[in-house]
């Protein structure tokens, strides 16, 4: 068995609170030993990690792809490369492909393509409803058997309260989480950005914050009714964070995630119709941004996901209202999140927890921890190394990043999946 | 270049305040313009009003220049006004009407613009149904772009011609109280006027049903009224907006007759305004919907035909100033 020893690393494991300089030994794709006293076997290949952090590979619970159906935006292979470059060793993809992943054939296709790409671990959600159309339940039981890590209609909300109630009840029977895009569609209809002064000045239809709040409030009632596990994706408002905080205090089985744009940007970044700052839900105000950071810090926010949404030029180089929302995020997830650490807003282990053990637990995956016997999925990174985001250099097929040219600190040096190096900083 | 065009070029520049160079390559909106810049346009437009009233209305200031009117949305009035403005300054004017119905809008927009740009126009005058479309073009082409109305964003030449109409009748803009009435939510005319009148020191009110008042509009420095009788009290100018028919019938307001009952401009309602209050409308009017014919046709009080006349002069002034900026006047 080939052994590899990552020596002199700052070992960071949010699951156990470990933060020490030491060695991690990998053998047979698994973690064989870990700690400051770990003995390096003479046969082991040494990887000197002096000055670098070693953490569980990032688990990204919200990634949209273009395959199948829109391969010009992103393929499973290009997303895998992009993820590996971003230190992400596992991600869960949304079912909003063409066709929608609402049956086991779709899941099997993804699994096969992921095996062929053989870079990072790719999991998939099944759709809650057929075609993600919000009407009839998809075959959740069969999808769960075939490996769906949860259910979501992804980019669209399940707006019908009865459908949502039944989806929650039904998914509960299979032990899977329901992930909602919390936005009341009738209130958000036609909206292009956050409702308010900037939208009014730009002459763009607004999406009121109430669209998120109303949907969350309704869903939380349905969670009380069903007792099912519920996850609110990409929260954008201060009230949304507060609702989840209160629900958790009441003991409801709810979790939530946020994406870097929502804690790094605001509606002001829409500027003069920058379509790269068009997201769904929309970027909100600085007050919301700060509330989201507070939620990350106090654990109300369980996960930070990239919310990777690759769009080609045709979808973005158009007038704002015609532009498709979404930004790429796999390669900026870690550095943008680390801004919160560098600013002193969130502790390093807490921050890493939101990108490792946090999402892994929501999805019921045995990932995101540095434990003996666990898969050797690792990210090795330089916590402080400054660099400037260059969207043109992304491995992703799409370059629609609002963070292009942004100076950041924290760079991935190496990404390891099952003991294999899948990315190495040149 | 002959002597005549030389002297007019100097005339145009003389209306820029001392030390100020006309800074914009494009005219995409009123937001961001200073009072000095707006006055420069209006002062120059005053000269063109006189030119347009002469039997020989044509000068040669923009001789050899090419203006392309690129209208993705129908508008006879604005397009004609720009066409006349260009021709009266001696430019070549080309009208392009582009239908957006059959093709994907974005592709058409940039592709069309780049195609036209390759023919070396000096000006693209753009009207588009989507907010920000002229800005998108301005970033890509190397000529001057003039926004002739984009979505619900801005319609800068309309606000400038409105300002000229007011200034010529009232002698000033500063200190006047102007009520902009009706469908504020969907109105680019309202937004441009709010910016312009605010910069020029007028008091601006917006008056309309709550469903047609955009969120946070008060942050743009206006007072908001949903009761028309209160909104019109003691105002100097009543600026009516057109209500699009498709916004009636229950979506934003319950019905046409209900709208007219509460938000139509009638002689009685106008009585609460100042006795010498003037009435404006960007046209085309819906008589009996937002404005009563009796009021609209009162030549003592209605500026509606002035607005049309001065529109040509204001657009000449805009073209002329933008040409000065480009350094090859």
C-alpha cells in the first residue's frame, strides 16, 4: 500500500476542533493517522506542508451544471476541474438540467459521467416534482435508493403549499432533506433585483424581501406540521436568517446555507446594470449582508455553498432584464469565504465547518472530517497568500464571476480526493 | 470646413460655462448631469428654437456626420424629432426600426449595434424596451450613444425638452413646484424629470395610485402623494404621464373609469393648483383616461405643443454638444 505523509501542516478539523501543527498519513485512499505525534512510516512519500493549512476537502452543497443539456455552459468534467481547483472535493448538483433529474436514469447518467471524470465526488439531488414544475411528486423513493442526497426543485420554489406539505412528509419517510429556493414566485414575478431605491433609479422591477420571508414563514409552518427535515438555500435577507434562528431555537429540524455573493456583495454592486451581479435571489442591502455574516458566525447558517451557476456570454451580455441570473463560484468559494476570517468576523474553524462537516451532515454524507478511517479528501491551502481573481483563468467553462479582478487572500495549494492529488497549484 | 460652420461651432461652445468641457461622450440619462451642463443644453436649444422658426431651418454644423436612429420600440414622435434635429444640423440621418419579436433580443441588440457600428456612424440614437440597453451598447460601440428612452429607466431628451418648455414660459426652473402625475412606476419620463428638476432646484412631487408609485421613490428627493387633490395643491406645473392600456383592467388599477375618477386631470381638479399653473404631457395622450380634453386643449395653460416643438431644438442641442466633445466638430 502506498503511503503519503503530509507533514508540518496546520491540521484544521472543524468536526473535532483540531487546530495543531502535525502530520496526516494517507494510505489506501483513507486517512491512516493524524496528529502532532503521528509516526511517518519510512516508506511514505513525503509532502511537506510547512506554512500551509490542511483541512477536510470542501463539500459544496449547491452547484448547477449544464450537463446534460447545456454543455456549452458547463460539463461534469469542467465543473470537476473547477471544483478541484477550488479545493472542493465533493459537491451536490441541482437537478435543473435538461432534462430535469427527476428519475433514476438521470441520476445514473450523472454517476457514470462523474466516474469518467474521476476527479471530485459528485452527488446529485433529485427533483421534488416532475420536471421541477411544482405539481406532481417525483419518484422520491426510487431516487433515494439510486443515491439522491436530497430533494429540491433547485432554481424554482415549490410554491404550492399542498405539494410542499406532501413532499416534506414523503421525503421524511426516506430520510432525505427537502431543499427549498425560498422565494414566493408570484411576489417575485418579473423582478430583476432587490426592490428599493437602486431598482427604482435603474428602472428595474424589484423583488421585495418579503418574497423570501413569506416563503420561509410558510415552509416553517409546514415543517411544524410534518416534522420533516427542511433546508433553506441561499438566504438573502436578514429576516430570513432570523427566521431560521428562531426555528432552530424552537427545535425544528431546519438548516440553511448562504453563498459568497450574499455576504461579499450588495445590491450596490449591480451598479450600472452589471449582469454578473444578477442573482436569484437578488443581492440585498448591507444590513442583510451583515446579518448573514452574523448568522455564519453564530451557527444559524449551517453551510456556505458556492451556488455555482455557470452562464455563457449569450446569457449575460444582454440588457439586465434579459440576463439569466447566477454566477460561477467553485473557484472563489474558499477565498471569498476566507475574507470573513481575515476580517475577524468568523473564526477559522467555524468558517471551515460551514464548508465541510456542516453541509456533509445536512446531506448525510460521511465526509468533511479529518478522522482515521475516513476518505482522504483534503484541501491544502495557504491561508494568507494574496492573489487576484482572474475569471479568464477559471477551469469552469463559464466566466460569469462578480469577483473578477478582486484581490483576495488564501489560495489552494493542493486538492486530494481519496488520496489522489486532483489539483496542484503550479 | 467653411467659415459658416466654423462660427456656429464657436457659438455652441460659447454656451458651455467657462472652464467646462462638455464631458459626456454619450447621453444615457439625466442622472449625473450638473445644473451647468443642463443649462448649457437649454441655452443652446433656445438658439435652435429660433433657427427652427426661420424659413431656412438648416445649418451645416453637423455636415458630414451620420446619425442612426435605432428604434427597437415604436415611437413616431421621438424618432421624427431626432430625425428633424439631425437634418436641420446638416447631418445624414438613417432610421432603423428593429423588430424584437422574432429573434432573441440580446443577440439582436448587440449584433445589430456592432453591425451598424462598423459603418462608422457618429451617433446612435437608441430606443429600447429594456432598462440599461443603451448603456450596454455604449460600452461596445465607438460612437456617441443617445438614449431615446430605455425601458422604465430614463428618457433624457424628454426631460430636457420639458425643462426648456417650462423655462421659456416661466423664465426659470428653480423654486417651481412640479407635480408628476400618473403611472410613475413604469415611467422613464418621470425618472428623468425627477433627476433634472431636482438638480435645477425645483420641488418635485409624484402623484398617483399607490400601485403605480415605485418603491423608495422618496429617496430620489420627491414628495409622494396618492391623493391628487392634495398633490396638485399650489403647484406651478402639472406634468401628466401616459397610462398604458395594458396596465388597466385590474392589474395595477381596477378600471379605466376608476382611474379617471381619482387620477384624471380635469378642470375642477386643476383648480387647486396655482392660477397660472401649466399643464404638460409627453404624449401621446389618452384623452378621457389621464387627461380631460378641455384641459389638454387649453392653449393658455397647456404646454403640450410647445413640448413637441422644443423637442427638436433640444435634440439639436444634444447632438451639437456631443459632437463638440468628440473633438472633431
